[in-house]
C-alpha cells in the first residue's frame, strides 16, 4: 500500500510539473506570436505615415488642385497618388486639400489642424465597425488624407494568428473595435480551469494609436494528455516494481556478493596500485629535491635572501606533506576500502588556482601563457585526489607544450556549471594526442614519454569516477588536446 501511495503521489507531482511546463510553453508561444503581430501591424501603420509624408513632400509647389475639387480624390489619373490604391490594397482613397480649398468629408479639417499642431499624422475619422479609418497629414501647400481599410492592413501572409484558430484578435480605438479573429470562446471545452493568455499593446506610432488585443482561452482540453497518460503508466509500473519486496531483497544480496568480489579484486590490484603510488610520489619527491637544492644554494649567499629561502623551504614542506597524503590515501584504499577518504565540499576554482600557483615556475620556465576564466561553486570531492588529478593534467599539458614553438605555447582553463556538475576544461596549444594514444587514452601502461609508466591518466580517470565524476580527453579541431573534468556539485548546506 505504501508503494502504491508513493506512486500516486509521484504521478501527481510529475503530471502537475508537465502541465505547468506545457502551459508555460504555450504561453511563451502565444506571447511571441502577439509580439510578431504587433510588429507587423506597426510596420503597416508606419507605411501609411511614410506614404502621407511622401505625398506632402511631393505636393504641387503652387498649391493648385491639379484639376480636383476641394478635398476630393487627389490628382488626375496621370498623377502618382492616383495609382496608390492599386499599389496598396488597404488604401481605399487618397484625398488632397490644396491652398484655398476645403475638405469635403466632415472631421478632416479638425484633424488637419490637430496634425499641424502635433507635427505628425492624426486620425480624422474612424468607423471600426465597418473597418475603415481616415489618416490626415497637414502640409504646405497641400494636405493629404488616406482612407484606409483596417482589415486589409493586416499582412495575412505573415500574420501569426489564424483567422479560424483558437486565438481571438481585435483592433481597438476609443471604445470601438474590429474583430480580426473570433478565436475560441473561453467556455468552449475549457470550463475555466486554467486562466487564459491575454495580450494588449498599443501600436508604436502616435499617429495611429490602435491597440492590438489578443486572447486565448486554455484549459484541460489543451493539456498533453498523451504525456500524462505515459507518466501515469510509468509510475504505475514503478509502484508495481516497488511492491516486489522479495525481488528487492534478492537484489540486495546480489549487491553484497558483488561488494565482496570487489574487495577481492582490490587486493588483486595491489601490484598496480603500488606502481601507481610510485608514479604519484615521483612528482612531489622531485619537487622536494628541487626546493631543498634551491634552499641549499640560497644559503651560500651572503647574506642569504631569507624571504626566497623561506618560500623554497615552504614548498618543500608542502610537497612532503602531499607525498605523505598520497601514501596515506593509498594505504587506506588497500587496507580499508570501505573507509576510503570521505568526500567533502571543495572549491574547484581555488583548487585550480592552487595547482597553478604550485606549477608557476614550470610555466615560466617553458614560457607558457596560462588563462583561467569562469567560476564554479564547490564540488563534492576528495581534496587529495582532486589535487592529484589537477597536477597530472597540468604537468601533462606543460610537457606536451614543449613540442610547440615558444611563441604559441598557451594553456586555457575554463570553469563552468553544467546541470549538477562543476566542470573544468583544460585546452593546450600543443601537437595533440596521437591516434594510437587517443584510442587507449585511459588504459594503464599507455604512455608516449620515455620512461613513463602510463599510469597518470588511468589513475586520474579512476579517481574522478570514484568521486562520482568523469574525465574525458580528445583533440581540439584547432589543434592541441582538450581534457574535461566534471565533478558533482556539493549539496547546499
């Protein structure tokens, strides 16, 4: 019963999440379509302003009516404005008022005065019930007006809303409105369970302040029922599987047997671990020798540079402690595999900077430019194991860069967060990995360096996997090798 109750609760949570996601997706699509429709209608309205501005600019210089009665259709058939309705189907009529003439249609004189005061076109008359309005622009020596069919103004070929679709679309002005699409009634198959999507925005032109209104009713009829049914079936299956207590006990016993086999396998791998220990200890011991030799030379100076001497001895002590940590970790791994170092939150960025600081002399000696970008929260890791991985990857890159011209030696490191992983990407400008090495990159005893054991990358990959992460390597398209270390993010405290 508990298994079925948990399954029902999980199904409810998943279905709720899917429905909310689906509603968010449809709302985003609706808003994107509303913005596109607003942009298209604003462009057409701007076109009307441009036509009027052009007519005023090209108007007759002497103000003569070109043979037209006062405020009547502009010009004769041989004039350009007479052909405008054929070029722009939404233009029903072009009117012109020359010097000394009066408008034939009512309301246009007041609109011309308002246009002259505002400095832009204004609407002289609007009958949205019929879908018509008149746009007037005052000018000298002549003023012009366009009688426009609002429905034809809509660029239906590019319009994002279907005239027969579920979205209702209207154009409104001063209490009047023109319906472009009726849409689906908000009670039709919806029953008001989910609020509808609404958009209302005025056009971006002061001359034609129409408001584009869009609304889509939505509810259970629009929900992704196929996906919800799949979730219900999947959770029912999970609940059935969870109810098999005997199968769970059998799997538990099998896991315990595999654990015992794993312990035996760890003991059989003792020889490989010993070789790995020798490989890992070689680097800190070499650093200890180098630091103590440097300190010895500094002591010969009179007087000895105490700051530099102190730094050299500190580095030697740090590397000695690192070697001791490696030995301690290897020993615990062999003697008590169940109590290997517990993972803990580690600042990945700080660990990378610490490793770079340790290898700064090596970078300077090889003239390698190092670039570190990005940031990452704390990851869940074994600090000693992470230090070994970073040290090995950086040393491998520096050794590979020795084969590149000094002017091109570059090491790029980037930190990022991908889903629930902290990721470090390390790319060098060296010659890259040979094909035969790339095919067996993380296999033990696979090395291209003279005297190398070929265990460094193998151990790094094993350490990363043991911490729940991953290590991959490949050649970059622009040249050089790229290694990618990912580790789980530390849980929030």
